[in-house]
């Protein structure tokens, strides 16, 4: 299994509070991603990173920010949590193969976030 | 509008028989397709992939078929085993871009009955 951990694994918070989720990898992969999984929607990309301090928005980025100050850590922040952000959040990593071919993403175990 | 669609939310199959999971896509720029399996309370795990230059890829009991003209792919599992019971997601990525973002379908819950 790829060395990816997420913390916390479960969190309950109240509307309006800030929340930070952490993804940590030991694979030294360049690319990191944050997804949310909701019933009927599969996994939707929130933000991704293509290197230290290099990040970009995904499909559902509103209300979220990210930071990557080290290769191994990718943080997802909800500045002011809302009930619509109740979800399961997954981090993923990937690396470009030699020759620039496509690559698979490997996922962490997930964080279940409940916003009351 | 969903670019990757899995129209069957659930599928039940008898142990030992074939499971066929289907996926349709609308974006002609997708050039790489993947299947992931997900057990409850775990992250998705990569299962098998196929490039758009191929129409079939096999890995043990798992085979993925790609029909580019129909914008359709399918995952065949033969023979199905109870341990295959999980949610299966298809995903696609687009030509160009360095980060190879994936677009996922909504998933199909496969139940293999003993």
C-alpha cells in the first residue's frame, strides 16, 4: 500500500468554525489531490498540487483552500465550515511515469467530517 | 453535467458467474480510463486501467473493454467472488495537463452472493 495517512480520521464540528485536514505521504510523489465523496456524486476534485507551493482549483473548490509547504504534506482548510461540507474527504497522490505516460492515483483512508 | 456516468447504482451477481459493470463518458478528450474498487470505511484502490489506444486490457480475473465510438467502457470480473463485493468507480483523465486530474463516475455497488 502507498504510504498515505490522513488526520483526523473523524471530526465533528460546528457551522462557522475553521477546520484543517492533513494528508501526509511517505512516497515522495509530486502530485497530491483532495477529493470529497458524496452519495450520487462519486468523488469530486476540490484542489490539487503539482509541487511544493504549486496548487490549483478543482471542480468544487469554493469554500476550501489548500497549502503545500513540504512535498510530504498537503493541507485542506475549510475557513468557515458549513453543513454542505459534511462529507468524506480523500487525499490521493500520483507520480508521472518515465516518458511522461499516464499514472494512477493512490488514495488515503479518508476523513469523515460532520458539520452541525 | 456529469462527464462520466455509471447508470447502474447496484448490481447483484451469483458467486462464480460474470459481473459486468458499465460506464459511459461524454468528453472526447478523455484518453485514459481507470477502475477503482472501494470497501466501506476505506479509500478507493486502483484496480485496472486502459489507454485509449487499446480496446481491451486484462489482469487476472479483471478485464476492461473500451469502445471509443460508443464512448463506453466496461469491467468484467470472471469468476465473481464474495470478496469482490464493493463499490466500483470508473474514472477518466484528459489529454494534456501535468496533474492528470481524474473525473469519476458515481459508482456501482456490486454484491456477489455466495
